[in-house]
């Protein structure tokens, strides 16, 4: 009779499948980096040490860095994973998101400019 470990190996579900599953240490490092990358922008906004436009840019910057940390430490994405197809899918996704967001912002700006009636103070400034 075979042991559960033997049965497990015969089904091809062993952990030596060529993929990076991460270690406890890597998950802890990822968690700590994510917590720090959340706490810093929170503190910047709540203390008001930066002007609002600079604080908004800092929050966006920290968010981008946190996305990279999450992809590396929790999704285990790197150029070598799955023969590079993960990275190619990521690049394609980023391109599509940039096109969708920039197109939406462009359309909303032009709708606001062309469709909104002028305000009274704008009319008085023209006279």
C-alpha cells in the first residue's frame, strides 16, 4: 500500500514545479513593505506637511511603488516567470489601462469645456 506522500508525488503535485512560491520571509518582507508604503502617504496627508498637489503626487507615487511590491512579493512576477508571458501580459494591461484612463480624462475635459455653460464671473471678465 502506498503512503499519502507517494500518492501525492505520483499525481505531479509536488512543489518542485519550477514556479516561485515564495517563502515565509518573502511574504513578511512584502507585508512590511506594503504596510510602510501605506503608512507614509497616510501620514503625509493627515499631517498636512505638503501642499495638496504635492501630497496627491506623492500618494500616486507611493501607490505605483506598492503595486510593484505586491506584484513581486505576492504575485511572484518577474521576467522569468512562465517564460516571460506574465510580464508581457502585464505590459499589455498597463498599455490598455493608460489608453482607457487618458482617453476618459480627455473626453471628460472636452465635454466640460464645450458643454458646460459659462459662469457669471467668466462672462463679466470678458465684458
